[in-house]
């Protein structure tokens, strides 16, 4: 992330606080309840999965099993990509690599 990008985040959080970002996690139980209607549905469109190799989420208990089970939930998972030297915020940390992967995936034979 560039110094200019970091400064933008700092200025925004100074002005508005960090509540919005935290409320997602504070609301997980309600989100789970509201999304019950999606239970059993699968992602049927061609899909690309990307994760930063240093994403702290990868160390959460059960996360590897969730990732290993992804082909069952996403039957058209066409590619899994691990971005080297990258954490949780891949679009901010490695914007060029993320954009290239999305563009290449979008141009691939999966969509012809």
C-alpha cells in the first residue's frame, strides 16, 4: 500500500471512526440468520479464488477444511490463486497482481 493510500485511510477513519468496519464482525450472528435462505445454494458461475499467502484468516481453525471443500460449494471453481507476500487486503496490497489475475480469468476460455 502506498503512503498516499495509507494517508487516505487514516484521514477517513479519523473523520468517521472505525465503527463501520467493526460492525460487520459485530453483526455476524444476525447476518448468519438473515442468510439462512441461501443454505444449500452453490456458486454456479465460473469462479476464481484468490488469497494472500500471509492472510491471517488462513490460520483460523477449520479454514483449510473450508478451502478444501470449496469445489463442492463452487462446482465451477476454475482456479485457486495464492498471492505471494500478501496479507488479507489483497486489492490494496497487491493491486497490480489482483487486477492481472481478474483480467486474465475474465479473458479465459471459461467464458467462451
